[in-house]
């Protein structure tokens, strides 16, 4: 049996934190390694407990969730960050992804979906609440004239890397990419790392946005 996913819960409301911790504790594949009431405490805890995933609120005292995400992602062994917020706004979503978050969910996400999100992000996937995803894709599509020119950066990718980027843009985790392309999960992870390096991108979410912006994938394609 694989080791449980190590999770840090960050929210300034004690009752909310307790609810998330209780939910996560119901999953044998998840271990809560710490709780923090603000972003500064979260960064300090992460340095001591090495979580794989941080569930992060946005509006908090001392250090807000966006700034905390930026600091967490700058650590030598950074956790994946999933923003959990009551405020489902495009501005917050863009700020979160620019800071390095790999997920953006509203707090009323169904419990089973939240548990799935923890496992998916730990495996290298991205998670975005459906209403937010629809708005972001719509905005990206509206901001680009058709036909879209292919940037020179895409020409530096191999055919296999383009395949991986297309699957990545559709929200596939490394495991799902490996299964789809009949390669090992390690090979899929290596392809993703090379894509990010070649395109000079920080996170998988930036790669998803890049794929839509360049027209490599378009809304509604399967």
C-alpha cells in the first residue's frame, strides 16, 4: 500500500479547519500533518512537516493565501497548493495560478470531490471548480483571435511532448497521461518537466493556460 498523502490545512476559521481535517481523516490515503491559521504559520509548518498538498484559504490575517502560496512554492521541496475559498472570482483565480497554485475550488465543493482533488494534485494533476474553469476558458477563448498562430516555443516540442501537453491541458494527472499514452508514470512526469522547462513555465496550470492561449487545444475539444 502506498504512503498516505501528507496534507496541510490552512484557514483562519477554526471551525472550518476542523471540518476539513475531519473530512480528510475519513480517507485512509490522507494524513493531515498540520493546521495553520494564517499564511505565515503555514509556511513555517510546511518547512517542518514537508506536506505534499496544502489546502489554502485566501483571506487570512498576517499573510494571505496568495502570498503564502508564492512562498510555499519557493521552498526547496514545495507542496502543491489547492486554493479553497468562498470568493469564486476570476481575479482571485488568476492571482492564485500566477502564485503557483495547482487548484482552485470553492468551499462548498462536495466532500468526495475534495478528497479526489487531494489525491489528484498529489499525483501531479490540476483541479479547478467547474464554474471557474468555464469562465477562465471562455475568457481565454475570447482574448485570442482565430486562427491563432503557433508560437515558436511550440515548435521546440517533440510530437510526444505535444501529445502530453494536450492531455495535460485537459486536466489529466501524470498517471492518467501514462495510461493514455502507454508509458510509465515516471516517463510522463519527465515529459511534463521538459515541457515546463522548454516553455519557460512555472507550473502545470501555466502550461494549461498556454495550451489554450496558443490554440493547441480549444474549448469543447475532446
